[in-house]
C-alpha cells in the first residue's frame, strides 16, 4: 500500500493555457494519478474544452511517442471553419 491519499471524487481540475500531460502531472506533484489526468484530458477534448496544438519532442531522449501539446479553448472565441466552394 502506498502513503498517497486518494483525491476526492469529482474534484475540479483547472487546465493551464498550454500543457502536456507530463507538465500537468508535475504540476499536480503526484497528488493525482496519471490515468485520472489522462481521462480528464480525453473528456475535455471530447467536450471541446481542449484542442491538440501539436507534438513536442522531449528534452531528455527516450523511446516512445512524442508528447501531445494541449491548449485550452477560449469560451468567448468561437472558431468558425468555412469551406470554399469547389469550382469544377
């Protein structure tokens, strides 16, 4: 058993403006498990609160994927995507 206390169920998680999952894990200083943070980020992506900005190569060389960079979406700013008509 570990000495780590369990986080209260349904706690509020405020995302920084721009972050990776490792940044978020370091910020929470191991008070919240990795899988909890990952699932919260996945839910925020699905709900449209976050978007994937790009990928980042870690500063320390390691095997595996590049880290995804997430950005919080501003609620007042609506992103509008328009398609140009195709002339055939």
